[in-house]
C-alpha cells in the first residue's frame, strides 16, 4: 500500500518569492507521483506528474517538482509565485502496474500575499 | 484523455434521505474510483468500482452506506444513503487513463445535508 505525507498544512509567502511545498511518500513498489491544484470552489487540476526518466518534472504555471527516490520525496517548487497561485495543493501517489488507486496527501494551502 | 460528466453538480438534501450521483465517461474504462472531500479536507477514496463485480471499499466505508453500481464500462453511480449532516461533502468520481498513466476527475457533486 502507498501513503503520502505533505509536511506543511499551510505555506504563507509573499508575491514573487520562491516557494517549496514538501511531499514524502511511502511504498513497497515503484510509484507514479502527481501534484494537483484546487483553486477555491473549483475542481482538481493536474499540475505535473512523475512516471519515469528525468527526476525533474516541469508542469503548468511555472511549477516543477523533483523526484528523489532515496529520500522518497517529490517536492513542488516555483521560483516566483503570483497572487493567483493561492490555492490548495495535493500530492498523490499510485503504485506501478496500472489500475491502481490514487492516494492523496492531506494538502498544503498556499497563501500568496502582496 | 477521458472526459467525465458527473451529475448532479450540487444538491441540498434532507437528513434521512438518499442521493444517487452519476458519472458518465466518454470512453470505456476498467476501473472507476469514488472519492469524498469533506470541507477543508483532502480527497479520501471511498471505493473502487470494477465493471461486473462488487465494488471494493476502503476502510471506514461500507456498502450499506455507499452502494455503488457499475453496470457497464462507461457508467457508475454512488448512492449516499440515510444521509446525515456529516455526509455534507464533495463527492468525485475518477478514472484512470492508462495510455497517459494519469487520472481524470469529474467536476464533483457538492452535497449539503440539512
């Protein structure tokens, strides 16, 4: 079985500052990893995913994440945030092999202040 | 990737009643997943629905409370039975896209029980 831990429930940051949202996972098998964003009163939107290959994954809206197998981490980063990045961010994991359930972390609320 | 139509988008229901949520997918999929997102919380997997067999429920969820139907490869329903205010949540269905190694989510059903 897989599990996900998002280490920060809330991250306040000023506009144009860099941000890192931390995610650690646990699994006995190889995994696929995902970051989703949920804007207030909206549905889930996929930011990026790691399947295999390069450990640095680039996504939409200037976000990127780095897969670190030895540290079982998949932290999300953005070099300069905007007010519009204020949202809830969810890290999720599924085990390799297809037709596996997607397990979500508790979420990190990113609050960008002017 | 698959497109999901989820109905209703929202509803306000009296306690003690039941609500059935429908998800229609525009392509055949093997597995469908049902999630609950309680206010201010992350997504919790309720069950996995495979066509032609009983759904598999996660710990803390039971068939009597959340019966699921999966009559064919493009459709599924989740019923929230004998509702109480604690059932007020967003309910989402999801399917896996094996070709993209990703997941698609419905837009969600916002349920309020009064």
